[in-house]
């Protein structure tokens, strides 16, 4: 699902997508300057590998996601903000979901046997 950033205003724009056994549901809302706020819930199950024994297992996920999307290069002075830059004025929700899943998979995760 691709959303043109120009269509995002002060009224929250809801979205919901599913991939395999995971749901990414939330909203986009204009924040300030060129920044669009994304708040969402990532919930479901993903297939991961144990970082210790490499056994595959299903990991339950229930995460709150919050970051900003900049329409173009972000030149702000606030380094505390988590900002993703969009150079084509589009928020690709599918790509953002995949990025969040890969971020979780890259973490150090242990199966029940290795804990």
C-alpha cells in the first residue's frame, strides 16, 4: 500500500495491512514542516531463528511503532526524532512493515530451549 504524503493532513489517515501472520495497523498524520507522524501497532507471529542454536521458531510480536516520515531530506536540528526520509513523496506501508519485521529479526532472540 502506497500513500502519497501530500494527502496526509491534520486528520489522521488510517491504514491496515497484513503479511503472512502479522498485522500492521495505525495512522499517518501531518505533524510540522515536512514531517508526517506514523503511529502503528505491529501484532502477530513471525518466523525467526534462535540467535544461539539457530533453531527456527515462531515469535509472538506485539509492538508499538512510532516515527516520522520526512517528505524529502530532513534538515531538522532535533536528533532525538526517529525520522525516515521519503524522496518520492510516498509512504510505502508494505516496505515499512517489512523493515520493522527485519529489524525484529536482527535482534538477539533466543528460543525457549536456550533461555
